[in-house]
C-alpha cells in the first residue's frame, strides 16, 4: 500500500525515480593538448566509405529453355501491367514497358503498348519521338512514317517532330518527300528558324530559285527587319547585287517606321558601301537620320560619323558631327522640355549650319514650351528664346513681316496683368523705328504704357520723342509718367530739366515745387539738390537760401548744413559777406548739435573739421582761432559687449570730449573736493 501511495497514477503507479532516463555522465577531459596524430575530415569519410556494406543485388537468372522464357515474360508483363494499373499517368512506366517488349523482339506487343500510352497522353511529344525512333531503329520505315505523320497532324506546333520527320526522309534520300513535309509545315506559319531550315535544305541541293521563292514567302510571313536583311544577304551571297538592292528598297518601303528600322538602314548603307556606292550610302544615312526618332538613332549616328570620316570631305565630316551633337541636344530636350539652356545650345548649333527651315523648326519647338507657372522668375530665360527668334528673323533671315509677327505673338503671350518685360516692348518699338514705321513704334510703346507701364518704357519713349523734337508729346508723356509714379524723383528732375533746356524757367520751378510738395518721394535728397542747383544756376541766391531754410525745416542732416555753408561761402557776392554768412550757418548748425542733439558727437566733430578747413581755405580772411577752441579731444575708451550668454568682452571706441563738457567735469571734481573737506571738518569737531 505504501508503494502505491508513493507511485504516480499517471505513470502506472511507478515512482519518478523508476521512470528517470539515466544518461551517462560526461567524461572530463584531463589532457587538452593536441594529439600527435591528427584525424582529418577526409580520412573519416574515406574510412566510412570503406566500411560501407555492399548493396544487396538479386542473383542473376539464366534461362535455359522456352518454358522458363515464357514464365519470365509472363511474370514481367504481369509486373508491368500491375504497375500501369497503379500509376497509369506515369509515362516513364509506359516507355519502359514498350522498350522491354522491343528488347524481347515482340514488336506487335511493343506497338500495342505505345498505342495504349498515346491514348493516355497523346499531347506528350516525347512519346511520339521515342515511338518513331523505335520504328526507325528497327527499320520499319513505313511504320515510322505513319507515326511521324500522325504526330505532326496532332501536334503541328512542336517543331522537333517536324525536324525529325524531315531528317528521316532526307536520310532515306526522299528529297521530294522531305520538301512536301516542309511545305505542310510552312502552311502552319512556323517561326523564323523553321523557314530558315527549309531554305538551308534547298540550298544543300543547290535549288537557289526555290530558296528565293521561300525567302519571298518568309518575309511575307515574318515582315521583320532581320528577315529582310537575311533575304538581302542571301542575294548578295549569290552575287545578285541588283536583286539585293531591290530587297532593301522593298524593306525600306514597308518597314521605314518600324522600331528596328535603324538596323535596316545601317545594313542597307553598309551594303552600298561594300558595293562602292558611297553617294548612295550617304543618302541612305541622311534619309534615315531625318525619319528615325532621335532616341532610337544612336548607333546610326555613330556609323554615319565613321562613314564620313572614311569617305567624306571636310563638309561631310562636319555635317556628321553636327548630326551627332543634334542627337545629344534632342535627347536633352526630350528628357526636359523646359531646359531652356539646352534649347539655346541646340539653336546655336542649327544657326551654325544655316539651314533656315531647321532653325525655324527648332525655334518654334522651343517657344512652344511655355513655363507652367505665371511667375516672372520662370519666364526670364524663356523670354530670350522669343528675343533671339525675332533677331534671327530680322538680321539673318531678313523677313520683316515674320519678325513683326514674332514680336506680336510674344507680346500676346505674356500675362501683362501679372508681370511684363520692358525689354520686349522696347525691342519691338526699336524694330519698327529701324524700318521707318514711326506710327507702329508709337503704337507699341503706347500699348506698353497702357498695359504694363515701366520706367524703361517711359524713358525710352520720351527719348524717342525728344530726338524727334516733339516737345508737347514729351510733356504729355512726363505727365503720364508722374501720374503713374508720383514718388519718382528721377522723373520730376528730368521733367524740370527738359523745361529748363527750353528756357521755361517758371515751368521748371513750378515742377520742382510740385515735386517737393509730394507726400512721399523715393530719393528726396536728389530732388532737393537738383532744385537747389537749378536756382544757383539761375543766380537766384535768395531763393536758394530760402530753399535751404525750407530743407532744414524738414531735416537737420549734417550734409545739409555743410552744403548750406559751402553755398554761402561760394555765393557770387562780396567775399567778406560770404564768409560771415558761412560762419553764421556753421554757428547755427553747431548750436543745433550742442543743444538739440548732444548725442551726435561725431557729426558735431565733423562739422567743426569742415569749418576749420573752410577757414583755412579763406587765407588771410579766415580766422582759425574761432574754431580751434571749440574742437573736441579724442579719447579712446572701452565698453562691455553683451551677448546672449552674458558679457562677451570689451570693445574700443573713440569718444569726443568738447571744451564745455571738460569744464563741467572739472567743476564737478571741485564740488566733490569741497564736500569731502566739509565732511572732514565736521567729523574733527565731533571728536
């Protein structure tokens, strides 16, 4: 009972110890040094091979009489039949069975087995091949013919059956039968190899005319470049040059647009080259290069260049090289039609050849690639295609109407409401002027001002009208210019300059007054300077002073003060009065910088330097002592440089200390000294 309690019911009441698998304890290797004789893997394999036991083979049976032979045959047939019943679909079993029957010289039984096998799978061409080979091997020719005939009837797309059938007939010397079989096969339109085999068969028996007829049927059945080239080579091999050329010409008519046309043209050109017809070959190359797409003509270009180097003159070689470069550019623009630099290079190449039709074609193709986005940066390169096109038509082609049409189309294409190009408008107008069409030029520039006004357009239009002496038109144009851009100081100045050149002083002055009254100007300093220079040139010194005072009301810039002082010093009046006026301006400026802008120490120092130079330039009338006491001292100081991380170091700078600042600084020191003395006396009294 105790043992039952200790036992596990799932183990049949055996204890765990009883069911343990006891493995041998691994032996500890004490000596780990390598053995003196090492065993190689090769030696282990060789020993295993030597110790392998021989295969058990059945004993050889010797048949002594017909009874034993009959028993043997019966037993073998029973084995084969049993095997066939089990694996009827296994063709190799049928083949072994039939071959065994053949080995027993029982051909009727063998044929029966082959026929039964064909009933199982007549689509297996291996069965037909082996069946026919057995009949052929045992010289049953008619039986073999019967098998081949049935095979090619049932499986006409298996080329091997046709080849074997034809080979048998040819070996038997039945040439007519073989030809008949070939004709049957050709009715099924086999691949190229089948036709070529038929042609080789006829050529083996010197039937050239028959072979030619087969070739003609062949190229009709397989209208490919390779087939036509074979036909032409066949004619060439037989010395029929005219026939070969005729074959190539027919091929070109039918396959000029084929994907493999390049190979045909190369073969045709090489044929003419071998016939010493270099001009014909050159024409073929050029025709091919004109008709084959550039992407498929790489080998053709290479052959053409090599041909020209061998047979051509200098012009021919250059033309071939141009063709090669043309191919490269075509490839580039095909990959990226918006690569305008490639189009420019392509156009330059065509212009070097001077073929008008080609040049225009390339220009038209280039300008057809309009930038996809209506942004000026995308159009800046593109617009030069139109410019170059127009210049080519005008200067090289000398076609005036076509040039005018190019400019018109270009201007219609540009989206003027978003951006425009003044260059195009001006070139179109200048073209019309060169051809004495002034109304046309005015119309172009008027359209430019109406659709897309620009500074360059206004300037050029005004320049043209001024050269023609149309002053009223110039005034109207300036008015339009200033109406479009009232802040443009250049336009105001030029308008006033025009009036002044016409001695219209009051009109010029009125224009200047209108200009400086504008609320916003792009370069007001130039406008004021022009106005002041105008008044000085007119000798209106009082008006000039008034202008300077008005300018100083608007700005107190250092340059204005210096310019004002220099004007007073150089005014065409009594010299002493001029010097006094100049000193008065300097004093006024110095007072402004001292009282209203004390932080502008550098400007104040520059003002004093100018004053000092002016006093020196006056000679004996000048008084340097008026300026020298006011000159500042230059002190080199350091200041801390602050950065994001904290203090980054120190920076040196020049500081100016003026005399009144130094005096104030000394007073502060004396005041502090007195304060210190008072504090010391007070502390002594307390003690």
